[in-house]
């Protein structure tokens, strides 16, 4: 494990968002969804994620998740991905979203 300084951590914009739209990304090589995430003061941002093992598009609506908001925009399978939705792999490698189980305002920065 590499040790970082506090200043390194503060450079990463980790913010709370709510998924407001999710659909299958038909252009993706591997199964993925395209999602719109409400990030409060940052607006609505789009992302693509390979999270189809544990979630359906209907399951994702309303989930409060953690996003990296200050990566460069990246073109992924035909969409402009503006944020990275975070998660961790389960024992099979399928991604489980980093979620909040209590209400937190959209756009709140991880402290």
C-alpha cells in the first residue's frame, strides 16, 4: 500500500449523487449501464458502469452513490462519461456500489 499525504486525498472530488436515470448501454463491449446522476450544485452528470451483475436499471433509480467528479471526461462505449461511480468487487469480481443508506444532500463532498 502506498501512503499518500492529506493534500493528495483532498485533490479527489468524491461527492454524493443520486441516480435519476439508468439504461442498458447497447454500444458497450461488456454489459454496462448508462446513468444520469444528480450531483446537486454540480448538476446532472452522465456515467457508464459495468454493474449489471447485481443491479437492474430499475434497481438503480434513487440510489445514493459516491462519485469521483474531477477526472477528465472520458468517451466510453459511445457516451461521454463525466463522473466515475465508485464501488468494490465482490468475491466473484462483480462490482457492488459504494452507497449511502441515510439521506445525504446531492453534491455533498466526502469528508
